[in-house]
């Protein structure tokens, strides 16, 4: 962690981390939904 510009750098980093965490949550939810969908299709086929 750098202490050059504590006012601007930390806030931007926090915003970036928040956006990344939101995107990761969305991606995980989408992946789980796709896996469940494929699982249901396999069950229906068998």
C-alpha cells in the first residue's frame, strides 16, 4: 500500500475493488445458473 496520495488513490482503489467484487458476484451467479440449467437438461435427456 502506497502513501503518496491517500486522498485520491485509496478512494479510486476502493471503488475499483467494489466494482470487481460486484462483477465477480454476478459472474459466479451466472455460472451457477448455467451449471444448474445444464444439469436439468441432462436429467431431462436421461
